[in-house]
């Protein structure tokens, strides 16, 4: 048997776990690991400019591929810088393994230089964590970390390794475990057959059904099954912010995103539904609005791999614990056996209603905002032009704010894993590093980061990482000279008192900034230039391009749920309520 | 309603802090908590009591189960069960009359005087929490110097058991 040092084992175990790329940043406690990294070629390391970005990049990599993302950081400040990234992944159930260096075992608890209790600090935002105390345990721990991160409801796992455990002179036999078994962790995959049958029957008997699907469908690669079931039934489908792309947005049966900034037709259909089929979704407060007024007539069928998501916010009448893929497959086969068809007459009448809502108040059927012209560029139009220029087939990462909602509403995602945003934590700064991860995984694809002049400045240093590794992402910055989403709330709830949401004249020259990093900067101020400049941007295939697009400052995101109301209580624009 | 939740946990570093952390993180209270290794020293048995309605108890159980280190979780309150708590009480007892009164009180509660000085009695008592509360009420006037309670341990009645 081969004998390796702890540091060498870390890297070898990553290789054996199938890892090809690690995003990270070195420092004292991780240096033995970094030295082992230097002496091999199987695992490529990408040096970011801030540890938060390492985790977001690993996250973007994971979201776009379905594989586990990996980050490596040092102890203390390296570890704490990673925290926002870990929390972001945790809230959206993204499988990551984050390896952190730690001070030597003998120094733990001494307030040693760069000591932070990483297992303690990260505890509420990880799926699980390990502190490895012996070189002999590293391989098995790393194997467990990947297993835990990627199975059940996925999530980030932290592996904290004290420096002495990676000591180069201490060599131990290396063996990669052929399989992982844990008596305390055995996630449920298959749904209870009786419950699945009840779910199918209830679904088939519906007169005003809605299929409400979330990020779980994407995480479990169950999009194909979802589409099959929905199309077989001819039921309307709405996706959550995290679920966009699981059902093709350009299909007739898609009624748009639901929730706080969801479409009128999706939110109203939910409110009036008699059966809601929730799959891989979690009745988040950004979806439900006031829980007491939530969908008063609906029987709730809820499929989720995580039992704690079921009946947490909204009581499920028919709960099914299992993976989206296996339960949907089983539902399809039970539907075949039962040979019962949906009530077509009722469903046709339901569609007539929905189509009417769509025609009257939808955001796709007619323009719900003033048109762009001259030097007034509407942010919505930027997304529409982006959609057109990329033929709807780009990977779009996003930051957080109005631009994020406009992207979610107006870029019609027809495929899963194309829309990559921080939905749960809402992390400004996510977009650019996530785009790097996506681009690394898909070198030939068009990758665009839709951002705002506020968010982009939270991880702008990564423009340098893009240079180092030739990651030609396109930055589409909707520059409204404000923390736009904050300002929208201040307009709506604080009589337009713009407390700290404006920068006065302090914004940088983004074109010059991009150029300083060796990239291309393009500023757009007139609507008639937008299409051409966007084309120019994507024609520069091998370059990072920063599009600084000056958009209408006064625009708000609509529809918007009225706080304290039901799902269907919406502001449709500045003047109109429903 | 009072809930007694019993957990079989991997006896590993960090496992207990995850359980306790979960309660803080989700806004649940822990009223009592006891933990010790079982006959199999790779396992810890943990009993905790909390307050909550059925829905909350169900969430707590599910959340606990989701922790990677937990092997089994049950809400003992759902079925018939035995609940025991150990209490040590140090009482002021210099007056002979009071000493006599205390002794009879301890007898009534089936306790034991486990330590005696010229001015104190130390009493040991086991039972469910209500019984221990009742004893405290009975001797409060006399003068309690110190109370130490172990927190509740619980086990289900009958053939059911919690084991790997
Ligand atoms: C790290 C972080 N801090 C604060 C917030 C709160 N927040 C949400 S949106 C927003 C404004 C974003 O501004 P910008 O990126 O310019 O986007 P816009 O809304 O203008 O499109 C803020 C401050 C957040 N989501 N994340
Ligand atoms: Mg802005």
C-alpha cells in the first residue's frame, strides 16, 4: 500500500472523489496541502481574489453541472471569508465541499494566530462538518463529505483540517474507501407507494390544478419527468425563482414564475387552485405571501426529499418524501396503470380563465411598462435584448436586486441549470464568481452575469481571476445609479426617503475599470445602440466584456405581492392594484 | 404541552453542539437536557424536554432526524413512557423541630437524606418532574439552600426500544 502524508492524502482523495477543479486561496494553515497540490497534475486549482468568490465559483460550477463543487481555504480569515459563500449554498441546497486549514491541534483553543472555530462558526449553515484529527482519517472523511453533500437534500459540507494533520514528514497508508456507509445517515429516495398513489388520484381529480415546481426538480435532474407528467395532464406549471428552467418557459403550459415578483396569472391561478402539486419546492415566504390567506381552496400535494420541508409553513394534505425523479417516475407509471384521465372539460375551462388572465394582465402578452426610447433604457428591455442576442440559450448568473427579478421574469429559460442565482440567501456579489464557475465547466458556452452597479462591486476583484484563467464571462450591468431594490422599497414604504441607497457621484468609470483589468468595457446610454452593443459584446468570444448599461432609475419591479395579502394580491404597476 | 424527546446519537465530538445549536437556530427552547454514553460507547443517549404543540413537536423531531449524527429520534410523549429525574436538595436544618418535619416530608416523597451536618440536610429524590416540583413546594418555607436537578431521562413502556 502507498504511503502518503496528510497533505498528499487531501489532494489524492479529491482526485479519487472525481474532483478536477478546486477554487481557493492559500495561507499558513493550508500550506502543506498547497504544497501537495503543487506536485501533481490531476487536480487543477484556481486562485481567486477573495475566499467568498472561491465558494461562489465552486457553487456556480455545481449549479451548472450537478456535480459537487470544491473550495479550499486557510484558517481564520480565510475560513470566515468563505462563510457567506457557504451560507449561500446552504440556503439553496447546493452540494459543496469546503476544505479549511486549521491551526495545529495542540494550538486549538489557545487563541492562536489565525484560529477560528470553523466547525462552530459554520455549524448553522452547513449540512454537516468534520474536524479531522488524524492523517489516517482524511480519506474516509473526504469520501463521507462528498457522499453527504451530494445525496438526500444536497448541501455544503465543511472539512476542517489542523495543520499538523497534513504534516509532510508523517506518512500513513492511503486507501480510498470503495463505498461510504453511515448508520446515522440514510436518505429516503423512493416515495411511499400508497402516498404516491393518493397523490396521483388527487391530481387526476383536480378541476383547477397548478403544478408548482421548485429548485428541487433542478437539483435532482427531474425536469424531464416533470415535463412528461405536466404535458400528459395538460396542467399549468409555475416555477419558483429557484426552479426556472425546470419547465420550458416558452411552452404554452408555463404560466411564469410565482411569488413576490411572479406573474399575475401564476399567482392568481395558485390562489384559485383546487389542487396544488408542489414538487421540490418549499413554500418559502417569498412565494406564499401571508400564510393565513394562502390558497384557501387547495388540496396540497407535496413531494420533497427533505421531510422537514413538508408541512413546515403550509400543511400538506398528501405528503410524499422521496426524490423528485423517483416519485415523478412512479406517478407516471401509476397514472398509466389507473388509466384514468383528467377532467378535460374542467381543465379546458381552467385554461380559458388562465389565458384570459394572461392576456389581460400578463407580462409577456403586452408590455407592462413604458417603452424605451432615446436615452431612457428600460431594464426589462436590456434582458429582452440579451435574450434575443443569446438566442435564449446562455447560462445566466445573477446578483441580487431589481436586475435579478427582471432577468428572472424576462429571460425565458427553456432548460434547467441555465438560471443561476442566489435565491435563498439573496447574496449580492454572487453573480460574477458564480459565472466563473459556470464558464469553467462550460468553456464553449455563452455565460452572462446580469448584475447591478451595486452588486458587482461586492466581488469585482474577480475580474482579475477571469484574466488569469481565461474565463470570458460577459457582465451585463444594469446601472441605475442606486441600490435599486432598496430604493423601490423606500419609494413604496418610506415616502421615497432614500436612506443610504444612493452613491452621490462616487461610482467608478466601469469601462476604465474593466480596461484596467485587461478586459473590454462598453458603455450604453441610448436605447438605439443597445442591440448593436450587445451583439458586439457577445462577438468578443474570448474576452471578458463589461457592459455598463445606464437604465431608467425610476423603474420598479412589478408585479409585486402586497404585504399581508394572499398570493393573488398584487401591485401590477405604480398605479394599478389587483 | 411538555414534550420528552429521546435521541440516539453518534458519540462524536460536535454532535451534542449540533443538537443544542439546532434548538437555538430554530427558536425552540430546551427546558432540560441529559446526555450520556449508552452500553455501546459509540452511542450517546440524549433526552430533552421542550414545550410545543403537535405540529411543532413533529418539526422538532424531523429537524433532529435531519442532523447527520442522529440515528433515532422519538417523541416519547406520544406513547406511554416512564419519566425520571434525579434531584439533590440542600436544606437549612438546624432547628430540631424542623429536622423532624423534614425527615417525615422526605419519607412521604420516598427520598433519602444523603448527607447531614449540624445545620443542613441534603436530600436525594427521584421521580417525574411533577413530583420533584411538589417536594420543592413542600419544603420551600423551611429554607432551600441549593437545588440540583439532573433533567429528565425517559424510556418508553412495553416492548418498544431505541437501539441501532
Ligand atoms: C450582501 C448583501 N447586502 C445587502 C443586501 C440587501 N439588498 C438587496 S437588493 C440591494 C440593492 C442591489 O443594488 P444593485 O446591485 O445595484 O441592483 P438593483 O436593485 O439596482 O438592480 C440590496 C442592498 C443583499 N441582498 N446582499
Ligand atoms: Mg443598481
